[in-house]
C-alpha cells in the first residue's frame, strides 16, 4: 500500500509541474493577445501602418495589417481556450488523486 501511495504522490507532483507549465503558457499567450489588441487599437488611429519583418520595418496596407492582426488574435484566443480546458481537466484529475492519497494515508494511520 505504501508503494502505491508513493507512486500517486509522484504522479501528483508531475501533475503540479504540468499545471505550472500550462499556467506559464497561458500567461504567455495572454500577453501576446494584449499586444495584438493594443496594436489593433493603435492601427485604428494611425494614418500609416508598418510591419516589422526580420530587422526591417516595411510600410503595409492598413486593411491587410488589420486582417492579419484579427487572424492572429483568433488563433491566440483558441490557444488560450485550449490551455484553459487542459488546466481544468488537470485540476480535476489532481484533486481526485489528492483525495485518493489523503484517504490512503488516513487508512495507514
């Protein structure tokens, strides 16, 4: 029984690491989302629009740049939603496993 509880604790630890990784990824995508939204707001008031390609800034059509930003925003939104779903599933699984570990420890005492 002790070996089984130890394995569950190790699995719980790995789940916690995965949870931290997903939270980091979600934060990264949310930051990208804020940048895209900010760029879209600035584009609305700008007279000219430029895009950085590599290390060069190139003048581009405002409508095309807005369309590109909207597409990028949609992709990032989907990624954030996917990560949030993964986080929810992982939280649920880790709660169940934590409960199993706690009941196993109580039985041993």
